[in-house]
C-alpha cells in the first residue's frame, strides 16, 4: 500500500504535468496568434508598399511629363524669339543639354558636355552614392556612372548611355572682362530650366564673381558667353570656376 509521502509525490507530479500542458498550450496559442498577427502585418505592409510604389510612379510620371512640356515651351519661345536665326538649332541644343540629377537623397543639377553622355555636376551631389539617376530634357530617366571626381573643385564627371545627345561646347575664358554680359543656366530637380542674364563683377585668380537680378545660379550650372560657349561652372553663390581651368581636367575622359 502506497505511503502518504508517495501519494503526495504522485499528486505533485500530476499537477506539474497538468500545469506544463496548460502552459505549453498557452505558449502554442500565443505563438500561433502572434504568427498570424505578424503575417497580417506583413501583408498590410506589402499592400502599403505597393500602393506607395504606384503613387510614386504616378508622381514621377507627372514630374517627368511636366518637365518635358515646360522644356518644350522654352524651345518654342526661343524659336519665336530667334525667327530665322541660323543659330536656332544650337540655341535649342544648349537648353536641351541641362539635366537634373538624383543620387540617393541628394538632388543636383548638371549639363551634358559630349554627345556620348558625359555630364558635369558637383561632387557633393553624387559622392559615395551607388545609384545615380539623370532626368534628361526629353523627360526620360537614365542611370549614370561616375567617371571621375575632382574634390578640390567640388566637380564630378558622370556618364549616361547615349549618342548624339545635345551638349554644351567649351569657350575661352581667358578674355573675360568685368561688366561682361553672361548667361546663367540651371536645371534644379522638379523645376523649370532657368536661363538668366548676369554680369561679371570681379575676376580673381581661381574664380570669377557674377551677379544676376533674377537668379544667382546654383552649384553645377554653366556660365555661357554670347556664343553659348561654356566660360565658367558655378561653384557657389555668385562664383564660378574658369572654363580654361576645367578643360585640362577632361583630357583623356571625353
């Protein structure tokens, strides 16, 4: 006959087993509930991402189309202003050379300098970025790669795949004079291409200063002379590098 001590031990073991079963059941139930909740959250998140992707695509398409038609409006205005001017095609070309640049969370401006897709922009717009997208004048987007960087001048050369692209040609900056009339181009992301008139106000050894009542210009944009040739690259507010100092940097690149 079992002793009182053995009965107590037996009852304790049974209680432990019952408690263990209840605890295990609770854990399994919580696990299943949590798993279902996580699955539901994951599905909702994926649905949200898909919706946002569609929304972003719609917004992106709107910006591209808006940029394209605004650009075409500039060309139309220039055609009307120039009439039968034999340089009309070249004027259109220099406007078409302007681009917007997306690199990670950075936005920048640049311009094409060869028919094969070489682009000048600022180094701080694209440095340490693996993905660089360029918004071309016709509203299309193209991936770009870094060709070379010049940190001491905060300039970079990137390239998109293309041929016979509209591009700007370099001019001679050695003959610049204070008071000279210049054109200041820029294509900030999400905005219309700007083409403002300015005046050279001061000539320094490594850069020149300019003024413009409409727009001081943004980094990375070109300064053009009366023949639409590059004579400077905007390095900061009201300052630009001389084109003659930039041309040697391009040797062997384009």
